[in-house]
C-alpha cells in the first residue's frame, strides 16, 4: 500500500498549490483606500499619524506609502469626511518595493 | 535531482536584525505552527543558517548588530533567497532616521521578495516564501 502511494504521488498533481487567502475578520485593519474627491484638506490625519508617513501635497490632498504605515487606524477615526478607510485586504506581497501600487494618493 | 529537492522541500531560517518591536517575529513563529500550515507546501524551519535555502529577515538593522548580521548571512550556502517580512525590514517604518538604526536590510544584502504589513498576516508570509522558492529554481540554473 505504501509503495502504491509512493508511485501514485509521482503521477498525480499536488493538492495544495498555493496558500489559501480567506477573508480577514470584521474590523480588520488592512490596506488603505483614499478618495480624493471627499477630502477637504484639513490636515488632521497628517498631524496624528504616528509613523509620519502621511504628507500633504501642495494642492491640499494627501500622499502616503503603504510600506511606512503601521495600520493603526487613527487617520480613519479623526477624518471628518471619512474619505480614508482601512479595508480587509492583506495580501501585498511584491518583488519591487518602489512599485506604484504601494503608494496611495 | 537536487533541484527537485530544493523546489519541493525548501528549508527556511529566521533571522531577526534587532531594530523593531518583534511583532513580525511572533507572526513568523505563528506561521510555523499547525494552524497556518507551511508543511503542506514542503517548507521546514531549521535552526542553523548552514542548513538554509530561504532566509527570512525581520526588523531593521541596528548599529550593534551590523557585523553579526553579515556574518550569519555569509554562512548560508549558495544558492539562497531572502524574504523581507514586515515594514521595518522594507523601509524602517517608525524607526527610520533614529539614532540607533543603521539602515534597512537591503542596503547590506540582496533581497528578493518583500512582504509589507505591520505585522503581515501568516498567510501572506507563507505566500511570500512560496514566491521566493519559485525564484530559487531560476538561480541554480545560472
């Protein structure tokens, strides 16, 4: 029986090919999403960010980097128009750390 | 034959560079357990750098740890891949520019895969190791 399984394992494909990514629980603080139309440029999130990653652009909108963010959720709590939100997505694996997908503006 | 073993059963080693909160180290240890199972993909975690195909690096590098870090990296035999886990290993996050930090790991050693997050979930860490193992197959052929 053991020999049969060993031979069959060479012929059949493996069962798990990659990690399964289940949805994170409710209230999980994941990737940040920003809507510039609702932003009024008050600057509260820039003042309260603990890792000082949120910066103000000259046109009063913001710019932040997902590899410098600590995902604390303070910017979502203090925003008066709720234009910056933390979603439930957590898979951000990449081979290029300067890619455009890792900056949010 | 050896390439098949490297692809199907990579051995991983966890190296902490010292400048961070150690939250990512705890998530890597959680990724080794039975709940988020890395053995389904053939990954085994070992205790010595001389047995490593994949090196998992967390935290930013401190001034005290710089020399030891390079020596441990050099003890791992070629070919090898490096996975940088957590935001502190990518840019130094909250600790960038502070007095004890001597830089990020990718100033001293070549890094192949980055896993952002603070801390990243164990499923994302295992996905990063899986991507690095695909790159490992390409390195041997060179």
